C-alpha cells in the first residue's frame, strides 16, 4: 500500500502545484464546494490520517483554524510528506481506532491513497487543467475503491456512481465510481 500512496502523492503534489490564490474561489466537482474549501478539507483529512497511522488513533475533535489561503498548498505538501513518512515506518497490521471502529494501518493507507488522488483530480478540474489520474494508478485505486466504498449509504461522502462509456479511461471510471462526472478539457 505504501507504493500506491507514494504514487497518489506524486500525482496530487503535481496537480496542487497549479493552485494559485486567484483560483481558490472556483467551484470543484464536489457540489457546493470551492477550491479553498476542498484544500482545507484535504489538509484536515491528511492530518487525521497522519494521526491515525503514526499514533493508532484518530481524534474526532475539531482542528485549529486553517492556514491563510497562500499557505494551503504548502500545508498540503507538508502533510503529504508527513503521511508518507508515517506510513513508511508503520506496521501495516497495526490497529487504528476511529470512534468505535478499528481499521488497520494498511486499510488507512489505502484510503489515504484514494483520497489524495481523487481530491487531486478534483483540484485539477477546479483549476481547469483536467489532468487525469495516471492510468495504472487509477486502475489500482478503482480496484480498491470497489472494496472500500459501500454501494449503499454512500452519501454524504460520495455521490452515486456516474455512468460512463465502456471506453472511458481508468481515471474517468475512478472519478465516476466515486460520484464525479468526468469533464472533457476544452
């Protein structure tokens, strides 16, 4: 799972590099969310994943106020780096407690890989770059998503799957499975 997380992080770091302050008010594929909200959410999620993988527990209390808009990309990259470091030294079978649930570090790492790549895709769409998740990475993440994302009770975390043609790219199939409508550039 660690290699998958590294691949997702590489893709997302590249995409997030295109974020500039003037784009933060742009809408994302997530209904009702702008790019600033999405980056704040991802940064908070990354902090929770680091906490879980490094410490074995995810606290459900709120976090401190977020960074200034100009710092959102720096915070993202810093937290991705911390997540990669935490996962590199973690026992993949170690438990991670979240409220009344217990996952393994391996499941948490797989979830992080999906979250980072798919939100990277969201950022790409919001920035107008429409940069797909690399095909092999998207195919691997789709395989995991089918196992980790429930078919019922998906809302509010995910919308229902969006139909795409059989010829759709792995990136488009991944986005569609997770409730996002793939958009064509131009």
